[in-house]
C-alpha cells in the first residue's frame, strides 16, 4: 500500500479538524444558506462573511446558480472541481 503524500494527509487532517469544531453563532447567515458545505466551512471564513454582510448593510446571497462551486450535489464537469 502506498503512503499518502504529506499534502493529502495535511488536507485530510484540516478537513477533519474543521468539521469537528463547534460552528460559531452568526448574526447574518444561517447554516441552511451554505447547504451541505456548512460542516466543512472554516470558522474564520464564516465570521468574516458575517462581518462582510454586517458592514455591507444588506443581504448577501450565496450563489443559487445550478452548478456553482459549492452548490453542486452531483457529478460536475466544472474545471473548478478538476483543479481542486
């Protein structure tokens, strides 16, 4: 069996760590807005997005476009997925 490259092990650890952290309470977003990606969202990013919405003073909508990165629930032909 081949060993995982160090980058893959680090990525797996960071994903596990992010998913196991308690999510912050946000004032301007709900978990539902991020769909199934909510558990994988970085807490710092969530807080920054919440602060951005506060500072902007109006609603920020997470892309509802079919096939948008982070919105897809099935196979994709998007180059975003191929590169990452």
